[in-house]
């Protein structure tokens, strides 16, 4: 599962992870983070998520990264915005208002790229990756976030034998293994959503929960 895989998904319009509404766990738990309105929020594997518009409307400066250029174009087109297009390093940058979307590989981000970010919002990134990629993702992408960063992580939990991801099941024990001790992990919610996900039921999934975790990167 490499960048070509995700690019092909966009090319074929197979973007079932995209939601046509703001994530409910974001609405409830983001305001609990001790962040100033002008804080810069990093959104990895961002797609064209409406959540970024919500964050920007709260006064945050949003930096999303996605391998698919089309995702960046579609986000602004669907908002009726004409973004300014520039380049920084290996990334093509689309920017309008409080939102800047970087088209390129999130795994290539450096500490310099994220040095001005105070927070991270991850709804569909960690759970998009198979087990053998998740450690590298956390070590490299989250590892580039500055000390003291805050975050909100949203995951899914279901019996892994019942469905082949993506999205993948990532349970609480794995979240702790992946992030600690570099990050402080605080579970915030675990909601049963199987009745709201007919696609999962059709795949034979018998239990499905969405979970939210508050993250804080330790200073040392």
C-alpha cells in the first residue's frame, strides 16, 4: 500500500472515507484542547475533508497533506475558492484563506515542515494504514511534530478477522503502543456505530466502534 495505491483510489473515485458532514467526535472533543484560535493544525492524509473547513472557521490555520493533487483541488473547488498555487520543497501548495493543502507524500515531511504546527487532527490517516506501516507513520510523521503539540486522534475498532481494510481496526492497546512514551494518550470516547454503517454490516462486521483520543507530545 504505497502512494500509487492512494493516487489510484482518487483517480477511480473510490474515496469511501470521505464524509459529507463534520465528524461528530471532532465537534465534541476539539474545543476541549487548550489551543488558541490562531494555532496551526496539521491534518495528515487530509483528502478533501470538510473537517478542515470547520477548523479554519474556528480561526485555526490548517495545513493538510495528501498524496493526491486532486484532493487539494477538489477541496477548494467545492468551497468555491480559487487557491493560490506555489511550491515548497517537494510539495505543491494550494492555499486560500486559513487553509493550505500540500500535495505530496506525508512520509517525507520533516521537522522543519511542521515546526510551526501546534496541533494535529487525525481522523482517517492512522486507520488507513496496514499494521506494518503504522509504526513508521507514527515515528516519522508524528515524530516531526514539535514538543508540546496537542492532538485529536479518531479511530475505528472492529474484529479484524471480519473485514479487510482500509479502513483498519486500531484498538486502544495499539494506540498506546504506537504513541507512548513520546505522546501522552488520553481516551475520550468509544461509541457503537454499527447501526449507522450498513457497508460494514454488509461485509459481515458484527461490532464497530469509533474512538477518540486526546494526544499531547511530551516536552522531553
